[in-house]
C-alpha cells in the first residue's frame, strides 16, 4: 500500500522568461514503511516536492495523496490539521524556538494541537536520541548534532504517518550525519 502518491505534479515560481519550473510533471509512489531518498542538484525541486507532500505548498497542477488524504482542494485550516496529525517534518535549519527548552521545542507541535504525548514513547525517543539529560537546555546550548536530534524528536513525538526530512545531515559532520540517518531509518 502506498503512503504517498503524486500524480503529474507541476510547480512554477515566477512568470515569463524568469519563471523557474521547480516541478514539471512529477509522478511518484512511496510504499508505507519504506525509507526513500530524493536526490538531485541544488535547485532541482527536492524541497518543493517535500513541501507539496507535506501540505505546506500547493501545486499549480496535479495531485498529492498522503495516507489516503487527497490534499487537492483542502482549505488552509484543513491542511493545518492534516500537517499536525499526519506529517513529521525535519527542517534543514532545525527551526527550533530559541526561547523554549528542548522539552518545550519537542512538545510544541502537540501543544498547538491541544494534545499530549505518549509518555512511554516520549521516553523511548529521548533515550534513543540521547536527549534525556538535555531536556531543560536551550537550543543555543546544544551542538548542531544536538539541535538536529531535537528537531527529529519533535517530528517523531506525534507519531506521524510520514516523516519528511529536508537535508537532515546538511549541517552535520559525517559521523553525526551517519547517526542521524540511522535514527531516521529506525523510525
């Protein structure tokens, strides 16, 4: 069964001669439980595709179906509910709130939804990501790898249907990068 299906996806930025065709007729199917990497040159549309799959951007043409939900035609409020309940996103630059502790950053999406975490699952994630001793620290007190682990924990804590990671190792040394990829594969 496919968790993600993309049909004839198009997205253009700008108009006229300066228009950039980020996506030009993309078709894609990803099976549930599969680890899939999208690779390509800088500016080739990888982030745009992830944003379409995650419901953060709207295609000019085509459709995106995630976990049985066709994102075409959903209103902004419905997309927000979809993102909160179905998508975990690990951003390239972490997107941690500097005034919130590690625990507060991890719990932030759940608190926006008025939900709570599964305490056992939360503890498992903290142990797996080696964050249990850093929950009261602030992002600026962590290394780049530590901040990336917080971003991953935040994406996982709500048990999303899909996890999207935009260059999750781009800001890390090779050893930390390998560790992050290992954690994502274990998800």
